[in-house]
């Protein structure tokens, strides 16, 4: 089952950030997720600032890798909203369904953002 939210306003220009991880800003807009921070979901389009967007909050899609990733790895976001392997203290955003051999590669992922950081 896929769960998406639509029409959430972009708090920054995200026109080049399709398939990146986003978070909710304090004003209720979406922005790129921070390094290992609590994510809202996966951006499914590329809105300019002030425009509506669609976010996958649970389900399978493709995301931009920020590093080498092993299939099955628990994922979090890097400072640019790309998926990377999660480490202790970071907030998981999902799991890699395939491997990424390098940053910038687009891979299938299961998105399921966590409400608590990964334990040590």
C-alpha cells in the first residue's frame, strides 16, 4: 500500500530535488531533510518555493543515493536529502531494496520514516 500526501507547500526551491528525502519545517512547509534528521518522506516531484508537492510517506519508489549502499540496508538522509546507510543516532527513513554502487544512483527503496532515532 502506498501512502502519499499532496499539495504540501515547498519552503525552498526543490525543483532539482525529485526523489530526495524531505522533512517538515516549523512553518509546515517541506524542505530537504537534514543529515540523519527526522524525515517526513520522499519527494515525488520538484516544486519551486511556494508551490505544492507530493510526498510518499509509506511505500515503494526510487530515491537518489548519497553514498554506496548495500541492498537491505536501513537508510537515513544525508545533508542533501539523498539516502545513505543509517547509523546509531540517526532517524531511519526506510530500507534499500537494491544496492547503489555510487552517489547519485537512483535505487528502489521502501519508505517508512521512523519517529525515533536508531539505537546504538
